C-alpha cells in the first residue's frame, strides 16, 4: 500500500502514459507478427501451388525446401527454421483463422495464439476447431498465457471426438530423442515418449541414486567406527541420476532390440573433439613439458616435425618448417579403457616448432569392450621460466566438440589419454588456414581434410556437423569434375538434395569458398570456418627460445 505514496502527480501521470504506450506497442508488435505469419503461410501455399503444377512425386517437399532456403538467406536464418515457421503459420492462418485475426487486431498476443494452437492441435474437424476457437478466444483476451493453457486444454478435451486410446496411439508415432547444446561445455538430452515409460525410467534412476546414497552413508559409518579412512561420494541425487543414465546408455545392451548375435551391443558411442596440441602437451600441469616436447632452445637439431601413435601411446616430435607451417595429426585405431595413457615425448628440434592440432578417434566402450573415439587436444602455454600464467592459458582456444561446442580441458585430456590414433591437420601458423590433413589412405585423407576444413554443412546458415554430411562433387565427376578438395564440399542430406533437385546453384572458389545463387538470383557466400588452432605473429627476428614462440601464439579469433 505504501509503494507509490511518495510519487508525485506528474510521476503517476508519466507511469500511466508509459503503461498505455507499452500496451499500444505490444499490440502493434503482435499485429506485425500476425502479418509475418500471413506472409509465411502465403509462401507455403505458393510452394504447394508450384509443386502441384508439375505433379511432383514428393508432394511439394523439395519445392517447399527451395522456397524456405530463399527466404532463410534473406532473413539470415536457417531454412529449417523458416520451413518450421511456415508450417506453424499455415496452421494458425488456415486452421485457426479467427485466432490469427484476433492477434492481428491486437486483442491477443503471439504467446496467447501459441497456447491456443498448441492446446487445440488434436482437433482435426473444422467444425470442432471453430467451436474451440469461439470458446477459448474470450478467455485469451482476459487471461495470461500460463493461466489460459489449462483452460484451453480442458475445452479442447471436451470437444475432441476421439478417445484417449486413439490419440495416444497416434502420439506414440511422434516419440523421439534429441540433444540441445547448453553453456559451459554442457548439453541437454530430451526424450519424448509414453508417459508411463518416461516416469518408470525416472523412478528407476531415482531408486538407483538413493541406493547409492544409502550404501555410501553406511560404508562411511562403518569406516568411521573402524577408524579407516574413507572418501564419501558427495554427488547429489540429481548428479547421480544423470551419471547413472549416461552409464546405462553408453555401456548397457538393449536386450529387447538386440539381434541374436549381439549386433547392437557391440555398437559404441563416438564423439569428435578438436584442440590445439599445445594444451595437450601441458596436460600434466607442468608448463615446462611443452618446452621439452617442442624441443625449443636447441637450434642445432632442426628438422621437420612429425606425430605418431603406437600401442596406445602417442609421441609428438615437433620441429621447424621453412615457412613456419603448423601441423596436426590423427591416426585411427581402437583403444581399450585399460590401455596405457598416451605420453608426449620431447625430441630435440629446431627453433621454429610448428603448431599442431590433434584430432583423435575413440568410442565410449560398452562394458569394457575395446572401442574407438574421436578426440582432439590443446595444451596451455609455458613461459620461459617454466611457469604458465593463467592469462597465457586463457588466450588459447579450448577443445571443441564438432568444431563448435567448447569442451573442458580435463574431459579432452581424459579422452585423448585413451586414443590410439590422431589426424594431423597441417595449419599455417600465421593465418591459421588449413593446409593439409595427412593420413595413410588417400581417400580417407581427403575425407578427413574436408571434414576438418568444412566442420559443418556448407549451405549458408546450416550448422549440421560435417561428420554427419555427404561429401559431394560441386562439378559432377561425370562432367569432368575432379575428386579433390577444390571440387568437394560437405553437405547435409537435406541441402545435398536441394543442390541437385532445385534451382539453387553453387560455385566453388579457391580456399573452399562456396558461392550460392538462389532461384531469384540472390548471391550468398559461405566460407570455411576459422580453423581451431593456434596462430603466431610473424617474428621480426627468428625465435630462439620457447618464450619467443609461445608468447607469439594467439587464437585465430
């Protein structure tokens, strides 16, 4: 009651004007969003009409993709996002026109419209949808979206003609699992499935977590009575549930789906990490190990750097090259979780050690089986005195998952410790551009080069990882196109099909630069991502110490 007692008449009048202006602005914004939905729905109709003229067997799917890609490039968003918005707009405009009109008139917000459509999505009969909209719109004009949701669901349930059994049978076909990247090297795993199974899974995880907690407390009490040192498990129930789920998924065997010869049980998880090798070389926390591994300060032993792996141990010998090119290596192999930890062995080299970025392969082992996994590592930078400052370490890029998602150094080092093979990516130490990826098999070498260069689908705005993409000839081999990095790019299956079955055209320029031309003649350039490596400032004088080299290192961004 006392909150505004001290306010003057002018301040209260100003507050009233602000509230009125914000109401008008909000209504205007929602009206403009309704107008955008109308345009998106119109674009969807246009795609269907164009496809119908040619009687396309895909029922307009490729035409819709083409139109979405055209709009997406103009708006600088993914064409998948545009296609999803087109679908949502079509439902709003075509299935619930009165709701769309109410939003356009500023009577309800876009959030209200979303709640109304979501709750009424199960209504398939036009008469049912009309009755539902007529009943729910007056409530939407009075209630907030969160209070409207249960009311709208109640009205939709009353009007539905199908039973819960029929609706559940249809809904089961939409069950799926997907991951969403989060901050701080974390991600979220989502499962959409039958409620009984999801709650049963949650309950089993909770029982296991509480059992671990109870047993740990009992062991701690026994140790205390016996005077035996005991390190308790301090994980929370939430942490235990998350760790148990990861353990079950990565090491468990799907007995209800596995074949007689256990094919599914033999499948292991794979991840791809990349990190400049300098961080890996100080993985033991001793900055001096980087100087030792680089072999700097001994110009009498100047030779080309190499990297190799054998029997679960990696040894890196770095030396100078005439143009100060950086190098990175990777060799595939299978590694057991019980194999020896890789070590970086110092070999006297020259004064111009080349920076490298390692990418190793390893899979999460199911039940102690050997497995293969993809990893990359980066070391922190030592000073001349042998002590690395936090500022220097922070200036180096961290490990990354699929070249995009940052990964903490301890996880990267742990995975690298069990990797028997590495891909070495040769990068220029000044510009950081990718020069080569060496490997024993030429065809695989080229594929690795493309995955390392492209990192993702090369259609503008698409971010699908390159390891999940197709390798495509930009100029068809049948018409004389070379099978080389200058004529190959990674495209996800969606945009691979778009390139070949729509008016979109692509030209491959030097350095892996792609120029796309849309059906309406607009041009969009897609450049390879900046390589995940360390680059060096050109020296005014030759480097003679580790300090000189490492102080010149900086991230390429």
